[in-house]
C-alpha cells in the first residue's frame, strides 16, 4: 500500500503490523470504499464497547482499523484519538515494553507524519528501534522489527528535510534485510525499504543535486574540427559528494584524496555496509574521469552500477544514469562499439520507463549519437541528434546547455556526413 505525506511527497509503502482479517472495515477501505470501511469499523467498535465496556482490549482491532482509516483518508486529527487509545490499552494491559505496545507506537508515529509532525514521529520510531535491537539478542525475530522501525525512522528524517540521513539509514536497512534469514515479513520489509530508498535518492537528487556535468567527446580530424557535447549526469550523489566543490574548482587531486579518505572508512567491496559507499564511488568515478584517468575511473563506475542495480533495480532512474556514465566513459576511452551497445540499451530503457521527452532520455540519446559518430556511422548520428534537437526545442529547454549543445552536435555530425561525399 502506498501513501504520500504532505511535506516532501514522500512515498510510504508501509505494511500493517497485524492481520487485516481481524480489522473491521479494512476490506471495504482497501477496495476504495472509505465511507463504508469507516462505518463498518465504527459499528464494530460500538458493539464491542456495548459488550465489554469502554477501554477493553477486545476493542483493539476496531481502534487500530478506525484510526488508520481516518488517518489515511486525510483526517489524522480524528485518527490520532483512536490510535492513542489503542496504545494506552496495550500499555496498561501488557506494559510499555511489549511487542503489541511497540506496534502501536509505530502507528502513532505514522499518524504524526500525516499530521506534519516528523520530529515527534522520529522520536517514537527511534524508541522502538533501540528497544527491538536490544531484544534481538534473545529473539531473532525482533531484528526484523528493528529494521522496520529503522525504515520508518528514515521516513521521518526525510519529512524533516534530512534526505541524506534518510538515504544512509535505508541503505543500511536494505543491506541488513538482504542478509536476514528467509521470513515472510522479511520479504515485505525488504520491498518497502527498497522502494523508500528509491524515493530517498530521488529526493536527494532533486533537492540537493549538483548541476549536470558536461563532457566533451572529441570529434576527430577532418572534415570536422569540433567536439561532441555529451551530458555526464550525476543523478544520485547530490550533496553527499564530498569532492564536489574541489572537482568543480578543478582540484582533481584534492577531490580524489577527499573521496578516497571517506571510502577508506567503509568496509571493502562485497562486505556488509559497502552500500554506503555508493556516493563515493560516483564521486571517484567522476573525479578520475574529469582528470583524464579513465582507466582508473572504470572500477569505481562499474561498482557504482553494480551496487545501484542491486539496491534500486536495473532500470531505475539513478541506475540508468550510472549506466550512461559508464557508457560515456567507454566512448572517451575509445571503446566505441562497447559503449554504443550499452548506451543504446539504456536509451531504449529510458524511453520506455521515463518517456521519450524526459531529460534523462535525451541525455542518453545524445550519448548514443556521439558513440555513433565515433563509430563513423554519421548518417544514424545525424538522425539521433536531429531528433534530440526537435524534442529539446519543443520542450523549450533554454537552460543554456540542452538546445545549443544539440544544435552543435547536429551541425558537427552533418559536417562529418558531408565529408564522406
């Protein structure tokens, strides 16, 4: 189930922590009948109170269901009253440190996120995570509960504007869940953590990303003397790149040293926790490529693609961007055919997933055009560049780079094509 909070558009695919078949109104609510679901839950609660009295533990499924229905229907102020009562009943009957009480703390935190109170929610999620981590020494199942709370903690951080911290927590959660023993709940939590990690990286990219870098692909000798402009986009690192300022200032040695220093503090390749190195792999790949040391850049670019593929998926936006980076580096290293094959694959995937007019798709198509020209397939390069220019002009990409560079690329490819005659 997916929901959005109001602040950052964070997407939350949380799972319910109890059986839905014991929650009155959930079937109707899940089918889209919010009014019917609320009415059924209220009627069930009324019957339970009539038979057992107010504040009875038998009312828990009704309180949980009604609280969540109201929260997810856009009425979290009303939902909080029912969720708070459910928590009080659990604490009174089973104590503050019981599993069912911690579950209700999570539900209260979810409601607080919808109320726009991320810091209050963060405190609850952290309380549950710390408690469950301690309990996991004696009960392995509590480890999954701790990772669940950790994922929720990341959501609260993101809602509070700390997308970078959220990304780190989610990467840790994904890595730990991948290593966890098979369990039905593990699969649900892993799917949730991966989805929210994707959103975290998108938020980092959108809110704190550096401007897209530009690389020049040498056009070659006569009949043209210019260079192809090819976008080298940093789609996932953003403000997590420790070498960004030094690299933009042209201090490649300093940028490399800073990124390597940060990488040295993390586990080695393939070890648990290595996933946190993803921004550093991007950073080192970029830095070395810009410094002209492409052979040294490839191991970092390739590992970045591998880690991004495992964490986010083969065709996710950030992974596609990293594959464009790798393919562009291949072109710059004169591995034209290999780079062309990879870039065409990425461009096709981008068009299918992002759409033909997405800037990422246009960047991938531009890289394909440059690769085609380097392979001396100038007729196809002209077609690609002409198409990129037409789309860019139609979408009014007048940011000082997209349209002018598309025109330059088309002009240069036409010069080469004309020279063949």
